[in-house]
């Protein structure tokens, strides 16, 4: 029997992105065009989006569906069951301020075979309606289990995020099937740095994870072990006004790959870290990861 062949460098990668798109804050119409321009430039195959908005009624609009239509992609959308906290922060001049939905979404160039959501715990704090959205992407060669999430944001709520990760990782592991699928991918705005308890728990190799034997690798650390890879950067004026330090809080985590290399990290970049035509698309930069096919 011949040895399995590793992926060739000439084979096109499977391109993954995670991006928090800052809901309907600021000049969201101009930002929406900038978000579209970034996605059109980098052409990810699968995107996990956080802080996606949707308005109801017959003339309602959903940012994920709006982007998917213009990019030739398909969208899955998961609204938060508790959008009130976000609605209170909108300008009273927004006609949808009291009714607009908030949630996570996935955009994909390939059909979605399955989709499911999981509510995440509040850890004894105010329930912010945090959830995880999981899809099975009908990617070339084999399906890709893909999950995106958005954890509690307060710097003081590490314990809440730990409780959320204890619910999140089993959800990701349940969608992973070795051999027939790509290794699972977990993306999102974790609102936590890579050295935090919640990220160490999620990865499962620096401390015991929630699922025995289940490990997720930090794609950015794999590709750039010495680069901070800032996604929450004080160079962005929307970040500077919050008076918090710059950090990498948006992550792409990838399951262990087989020896043949399918799903291994080929490269990683931070994108959307500069204005587009004078417009900052979001307060977060995005992380773009190429995986071996």
C-alpha cells in the first residue's frame, strides 16, 4: 500500500474567516459597503460573522443575507433570544432601535448540509442571549464542520466565558466526525486573549478540556507564534475611545489534522485592519485562515 499523499502547495486552500461586524453602530450603511468590499477582496469560502443585525416586517433586511446575495454565497443566521441589551444601545433615531435582532451568521460559497444552534449559559450574570451557530459545509473533497460564536464581552467576566466554553466545546465536538470530514473549525469573538483561562480550556492541550481527547489548535499561533495578531487595535478610533488595551480576541481554532494534512493551517492573516475608502468597516479586524485541502 502506498503512503498517503500530502496536499500540494498548488492546490487551492479552504479559506476561513471570522469577523465581528459591529452590529448597527456608527454609520452602518457606509460600514456595510466597506464590509462587502473586504469580503469581495479576500473571497473567503466560509465566514463566521458576529454582531449581525436583522430587521423584521415585510420590508425587513438581514445583513448576512444582504452580503450573501451580493457575494454569490449562502447564509445561515442565528438570532439571539435576548437582543434587548443591544437594542438599548442604539440611537433613538434608528426606526428599528427597539425591534432589530442581533446574532451570529455563517456565509458559505458551498451548500450547507446541516445547521444547529446552542444557547450558552449566563454563568449567574445577566443573560445576554449568547449562542453558537454550527453548520456542516458541503466543501470540496469532504464536508467541513464549522461553528461560530460570540462570548460575553466584559473584561471582568472570564468566569462566565469559562462556563460558556464548557458548553461550547462539547457542541463543537459533537459535530466532528473523524475521517469522513475535515477537522472541525471553531471561530468567533471570544472577547478573551489566547492566554486566558477560557481559551486554554477551549483548546484542551494546556489544561484539561471539556471533552476528553478533543483538542483545538490556535490557527494564528500555529502560523505566527511571535506575532500578536491584534484584532482589537487602538489604531482603530472606535477601539481607542473604549480605553482598553489592544489585543487578539477573535480566534480561529482548528481540530487536530490527520497525518495526510487535510485541514492543517497553511497561513493566517489579519485583514480589515485599515479603513476602506476612509471608512472603518468595524471596530474589530478579521482573521483570515487558509487550510490545506
